[in-house]
């Protein structure tokens, strides 16, 4: 009896040793080679035997390593289960031998009495045997190792039953329905197994019993597989499936651009199969029995796809080429967008063109006696508040005038001087004749009537009329690819843009004048501006030091010695658009002559590009008084992030930039401040379909 137990324990130890070494021999080649490789390499080699020459462990996908480890754990669990079952069978055979030796009747079916079983022994393992079968330790070891030697694949439910062949006889070993074995000492086999009980039924020669055995074995394998996954993670298989789907979708993205339709179809088919198997499952227990075969099929397809796909370096090179091409296209699109924005900003909308034609036609149909404005005596009164506005946009000029009068405490003390060109003179005058300003005085002048303003007097007018300047604006041959298109805007050919430097000549009897651009809106009474002491300065303006691109070095060419000698590159710029000019000081300091001097020096545009702000910076250098920022808020024509509080508290808001409020490209969030001063029910606006 003692000998039999020793033999049984020896068999168990040998079987456990074989169960540990068998997977390593099968998947790693040898214990030595396995020990020398990282875990991820061993797992990948066990999982993907076809890719053995490329086993470089840092490049193995984490999902493949996880899957291989799960499979190895599953294999070790199956080995352990079979060892326990074989030990139970060995004990049953020895018990039968002892019963025969003691004279008890020989029986092929051994069954315990129902009364002798405990309540927790309902799922006791069943052992089928033959009375002539004899099984030794070596036979058990050969059976277990031999059956697993050909199992370098996924074990599926439905495999044929295991058999031990000795002396030409078959002994069927049936695995338990639910594995519930405990080992006293926790060593996995060193102590005695606590088995709930044993039953032996049937006969090996009976086909009915054989079918029952196979059915039970299939169920046992499925139950064990679920149990083995739950010991590690309840959703380990689900995570494997999701990882496979992620990799498959990535490969499909590459195939779409390379035309590998055959592999795409196969991969899509595998994805459909595994997605159906996954369904709405949240744990491995909810997966179907054949899910592992689908996982294996998907992994084989992914291995093939990975082999035919180019290396990472090739993909990186292609992506770099695509990125370079995209950057070039983006730069080209930016230049085109900038050019189109300039065109859109300086083009006249159809409605405004219609308005100009409609007003011009009405003006020439009006009786000459009705073409004069009232209160002409106020036009030269220096005690009143005078505004200078130079514009060819009728509706924009109307908004400036209307918004100023709406917020004026004493509108009758405000006088407006509008200068326009020959094409818009009749329309501008007709608008204010049709929309009188009450007791306020208004004057509309045609720049053509300023006979003193000619090329012999004004250097800038001489430059604008030169053949070089006309070719520069109207012939593309002189344009450089890197040149900002805004500097080629034909608006710089208009003398209206430079008329602000001739205010003393236009208003010889006035001492102060407030200059307003036509893209501004007045939001409060401006009377207090005439009370501001400019400290002997000529120009009162709001500085723009908070924004770095409004400093002198952004407008002037400081590589030129003349500019570098006379100006500070970090000096604050200031804003045109709302400027209080002291015309008395202007005349004393002869500012117009200063302007002419700098314009002559910049004849070849080497000191600054075209425009009025750089010319104003050099002309009014050390002659500008900084006003409080609340008087003038900039940015509504280009900056979508102007603070709403700054807009509400500003006396004048300025739509400087290309996004004018009367254009479709204007910023909608700011248009309401401008459109609030437009009477869209006015007959001329309705006829020209000008709407909010």
C-alpha cells in the first residue's frame, strides 16, 4: 500500500515537471534559448511560428504578447488538469486491483452508494476503464506529454478524447465536468488531492458510452477555458478581440490608398466574423464556443498582412513626402486666400454700386435750387466742433455722421466736412440732401475743386501719377512672389488717402478738427475731445504699444541709415482713424513741409512701403499726444476676439482691416454696432436691396 502511494506521488511530480517543460520546449525551442530571450519574444514566437526569423522583441506588438501569454497560461492549466485526472485514474485502477486481490468480484463498473456521498460531490469525475487495463507511471507521462506534443495550436471544444495505449489496449480518460481540485500544501501536486469522489460507468466497447464521454469532454474543455480566463481577467479575450479589430482597421486604412483589394476583402471578412462573435458581450463567459477559432483565423490574417506591408521607415518616408506636399499646397492656398481677401475687401458690393447710381441719377433730376445745404455760415466758425471725413463710400459716411449726431448732446454745434471724388460727389451730396441732419451743418466737397492740389505742389501726387507707379499697380510683372498683396492695393493711387496731410489747406479758417475714417462708428458724445490739452503737440491719437506689430520697426525700414538715425525702432505706433489735429500748431511747425520732405526721400519706396500710417509716423514723430485708450477701440475689422467690454466703453470703434461691416466677409458679431445706424427702410436702400 505504501509503495503504491509513493509510486503515485512520483508520477505526479514527473507529470508536473513535464507540464512545465513541455510548453517551453514547444514554443521556445529549448530551455536555454527561452531563458536568453525577453518574455515578449518567447510569447510572440509561441504565437506566430511563421515569423520566427524576425523575432526582434522591441518591435513585437503589445497585443500579440498579451495574447501569447494568455495562451501559455491556458496551456499550463490544461496540463495541470490532465495530470490530476491521470492521478485519479491511477488511484482507481489500483483500487480495482486491490479489490480483485482481496477476493472481491471483478467489475468493470465501480459506483459508490448514494448514501456515502457528500452534498458537495455532485460533480465528481467519471473514470472509464477496462478490467484488464494496467497503467504505470511511464505510461501516464507518455500519454500527457505525447498528447500535448502535437498541440502547438488553439485547443478547441470537440477534440477527440485522450487515450493511453498500453499493451494494445485503450483506456479512455475523461476530464471532470468542473475542475474543483485543491492541494493541501499549495504546491500544485506535492500534497494529496482532495477529490470529491469517483464514479466509473459504461464500457469502452459501447458506442453510446463513447459518445457520452466525448460530449462531456467537450463541455469540460469549454468550462475550463472560461475558468482559466476568469482567473486572469474576466474580459481578457474581449480585449484581445478589440485589439485585433483596431489593428485590422489600421491596415485597412493603408490598403485603401494602395489598392490591395484582395487582402482588404479577406480582412473585412475576418472582421465581420469576429465582430459577430463579440456582439454585445462584456465578459468572456458571454462569448460563443468557437470564438477562439475566430481569434486564431484573424491573427493569421493579420500576420499575412503585416508581412506584405512595407516597413515603418517606408511609411514614414511616404508620410514626410505627403506632409511636404501638403505644406506647399497650404502655402499656395494662403497666398491665394490673402489675394482674394484683398480683392473682396476693396471691391464694391452690388448694393452699394446700385445706391451710388440711383442717388446720382436722382441728383441730376433734382432742381438746382434744392441742391444747397442749410446753415452754410457754420462751416467756418472755429467755435463749433468740426469733423473731417474723406470717403467715396456713401453708406459708410452716412453711418459716421448719424452715429455722431445720435450721441451728441448738442447736435447743432457739430459741423461735418466730407470730401469725396468726382464719381461719388453727386451721390454723396444727394444722400444728405434726402436725409437732412436737422440743425447740424454739413459740407460735401469734390476733390477736383482743389486746384492747389497738383503734382507740382504735392510730391506724393507726382509719384502716384508716374509711369512706374501705374505699372507697379496694373502690371503683374513687377510683383515679387514674397510681397504682401496689400501693398499693391490700387487704393494707394487715390489722393483721398493722402488728403489728411493737407488739413490746414482744406480748412484755412479752422483751429482744430477731428479726423474720422469712414469705417468708424461713434458711440458717445465727442465734445470733450476739443477740451483735451495736447501740450503743444499737433496730433492727438491713441497709441498701440500693447501690440508688438504696431511699433515703428514694423512699418519703417531700419536697415536704412536715414531711418535708423532719426527714429527709435521700439517706439509706440499710433492709430489713424480718430485723430484730433491742432491746425494752429500744424501751421506754426510747418508740418506739411515735413511731410513733403519725407515723401521725396521715399520716392523709390526704400524707407517704407506705400500707405499713410508710415508717412504719418515719420511726419508726426515727437509731435503726437497720446489719448486715453477708451477714446478709440481698434481691431473690429480683423480681430474676432476683441473684448466686449472694451467695445462698449469705447467712444469710437474702428473696423480697421479687410472685414468691413458693409461687406459679406465682415465679422457678424461686430456688424450690429454698425447696422444700428443704418435706416434700412430708406427708399434708396430698399430699391437697391440693401438689407441688414
